[in-house]
């Protein structure tokens, strides 16, 4: 049969290119990993630096707001108005300041903390803001500012249009935490407060101003413009809780993704733990190299987050380009290697082909001339060895016939051994047939045996008990009974399948056996533990045959304890509820290890007058029921016999009966 052959030239090319390609691949892999790691680390450091700039922009907004109220508060008109009321309140100037600085509200508060005048909502005044920490500090003479969350009611009080503007519908976002509210109605406010001082430096009240970040993109656009120079280079977001209220992150439609949610993994770290996040994160619908830090209110509680990040895709594109460059280099080097390896392989393969042709002629029985290879390498050495082999082959041919004759003799010897083995096998088959015949003969013995036994018993009754012949007649009856028991066991053992199937109580069957066993064995020396009480099981099977099995096991257990002891009988359903397990355990001498394998073999018995068929018959009955019987014993410590039977499994050769 022809087999696929591979040219040595191809093997040389493969052997040359494989180490080269492996080396290039390793360099490619290591270089790609190092460069990619360096690029991503550098990008992460840049994002952290960008977050610092974003924080400065955010803080500058608060400082700018603080400077507005500080400069406006330097005008003595408002302080004098609060002290004496003689100076009119500069309402027009306040409204102009509110509009020019795009403030959401601007309030004058007296020294008791009550709102004296609301520029954005003049009708609402008089409410007390002492619980506002920024106002409280301003009334103590401090210039303060920070981020505060206002409820919808507070927004309406400060400016009637703020509550509607603050409403941000919450949108379902991949990888975000589950939320129950459909919209965010609170407002994240940047608030500043400055004290109003009289000419002699007394604090007569405070000037409070703020603007709402909800839907206001000025802060995030300023961050993007300063940090990234263009919106496509990165994104910035202000979160109220985990809801984007101001962002230039774009959704699939190209709109600002206001109302989308923060990634759940990031929210757990930034919002729940109050820690910054510097790592890649899933933003809206893509991965970004991201940096987050919590936004806290004046009391230190986390109320939101500030985010900057750049998309990961450009870095992935850069990695792809590097991989393509390395792949091109690998391909170019491989082409050069293939060319050189082909040339070198052709030079090396020529003398090998000469040797192959000489070997072919030798195999065909043709005369072979010495092969001449002019090279001082392994191929030249192979040619010399081939020439030596050619000379030795002619010598070996002379001894070949002797070897053939020797092997022929060995083959004849093996044939004789095989014939003997076949004869032994035929003898074994004949012995098996004789065993089957013995079972049939035992069946036929039963009828004449019954006649013998009956006549012997009649003779026994006719001879007085004190007669000299009575002992011989008693021996005849006893041996006839024993032969009948052996024949009956042979009949049961040779019978296949079941005779009658019915449903019966297993507990009732065991009770009947244990109640009647005293007629066969005196129970004064024994204590029988019926552990199956309270666990009765209804079983399908041949009740008479199973009675024979369990009776045999109980009798064996009692006979194994000639000096008395405890016999434990238990029955319980197995875990699957489809099989029942019956256990009989004695405290006898146990079974020797060498007898365990022969325990269920016909005609094997450890008893002096045992037939050796009891356990063999029991084994056949249990197998016919689709079950199994096992024995476990440690010599000197008793034995445990376990019978496992199916509850409802169909039985082979069974005839159903009515119970």
C-alpha cells in the first residue's frame, strides 16, 4: 500500500522556518503587549491629568460665582437697606446681574437667615435658610461656595422655571444599576454666598447666588474645550447621583446622552465608597479610558460625580495597526526564508535521492553498485553505511534458509499447542453440557425420591422406637429429606424467570419470616432487631421466592451465631424512591476473605451439612427480580447481606396475579 511521502526539502524548509517564525511571533507578541501596555498606561495617566484640569475648571466656576456675590456684596446700598431701610433696594441692578451672569437665582438674606428678596421670584420671601450651611457661614462673615442638591419644591421657590428645567428623564443604560425612578427631578446647584457688610464692617446679611447644572452644558463644554481641544478627543460629564445631568457624551443618534446612567461598577466605587475611579469603564455604549471623582456637598456627603474620559477605540485601532505591521514583517522574512531554504534543501536532497534509488534496486533484487557521495557530512556517512549494508545483505541471504527452517519448526510447535487448547475447550463445553444434563436428571429424580421417602416413612412408623432397625430407617428418612432439599434447590436454581408477580407488604413478609423462624431454630439465645418497623414498603414481585431469599439470609445469620447474639433486619427506600434496600446483619464469626468470591457459587458451603445451593438460589431469584445481592464481612466481626430490589420494574418471565 502506498503511503504519503514528504520531501526532505519540505522538511528542511519547515525546520528552518519554524524557529525563525516562532522567534518573530514571540517578538511580535512581547512587543505588542509591551507597546499596548505602555500606550494604555500613558492614556490612563493622561486621563487622570485631564481630571485634575476638569476639577480646576469646575472649581473655577464655583470661585467665579463666589467672586460675583463678593463684588456685588461690596456695594453698601444693600447693607444700608437691611439696616435702616432708608436706602432703596437696587432691584434693577440685581436683575441685570442675574441675567448677565446667567444665574439661576440671586437672593438677599438678612442677618436672621430669612430671605429678604428673591431676584428670580420676588413674590417668595420671608422663609428662613439658617439650616443652609453656606448661608450660615456667610452670616458669620465667610465667603463660601459649593455644590448643593435642591428639591423640586426648593427649585420652584427659588425660580419658578427651575423645577421644569431640572426634570431629566432617566434612560435605561447597559451595565448600569437598576433604578426605580423614571426621572430625576432634583437639581444640582453651584451656590456661593458672601456676607453683606456695613461701612463699619458689621455683617447685616448675605448675598446668595447659584446656577443649576441640570441640562447646562457650559461647564462640560468648557472642560472639553480646555482638556481635549475638540469634542471628539474626549468627553466630560457631571452626574447627579448616577444620572448624567450635563454631558457631551453622545448617544447613537448623536444627541447628548442626558439622563443615562453611570456604570454600576463605577457607581459602587465612586458613589457608595466615595473613592475616585481611574481605569477603563463602560460609558453608555462603549468602553472609555475614564477617570471619575465624587462631588460632595458642604457637609461632605457624596451627591454626584465629575467624569472625563477618552474612547478606547482609537487605542485599539493603534494596536491593530501595530499587529498589521508586525504581520507584514513576519511575512516578508518568511518569504526570504522559504527562498533560501528551498535552495539549500535542493542541494542536500540530491544525494538522498541517489541513495533512495539504490535502495529501490536492492529491494527489487537488482545488482547494486557502490554509491559515491562526495561530501564529508552525515549524508556521506550514510552512503558509506549503505555500501556496508549492501555487502552484509549478500551474507545474510545465505543464512536466510536456515532461519526459515527454524521458524517453521517453531510454528509447528505453536500449532500443536493450539490444537491442545482446542481440545481443552471442547472438554469444557462437554462438562457444561453435563452440568445442564445433571439439572434435568435432578428434576427427574424428584418423583422416585418421593416414593422412596414415603415408603421409608411408612416403614419408620411400623417399626417400634426401641427396635434395632429403627436407627437405619431413621437414617434413610433423614437422607431422603436431605436429597429432596438438594433436588428442590436444583430445580429452583435451574428455573429462569418468575412464576407469579403480586404486590405485597415487604414489612409483612419480613414479620411473617421472623415470626415463623422459631419453628426451625430456637430463638432463646438470640435477640432479633426489626429496624424496618415504621418504614413499610409495598413491593412488586414473586412473594414466595422472595420469602425463600430472606428466610435463607435470616437462617444463615442465626446459624452463624451458635452461641447466640443479635440479628439486625432493616428495610428502607433508597434516595431515588425507586428501589428498596433490605439488610440482614449478624454478629457471627464472619466470612473468610478467600471464601468471599465463591460465596454465591453452586455447591459451595461453609457449613458441615450445607448443600451449597441456598445463596446460589437466592442470587438467581434476586437477579430475576432485576436486583442485586451483596455480602460484606470482616472475619471475626460478623457479616452483612444487602438485597436491593426495584419497586415497580417489570420482571422477566413473570405472570401477574391478583392479590
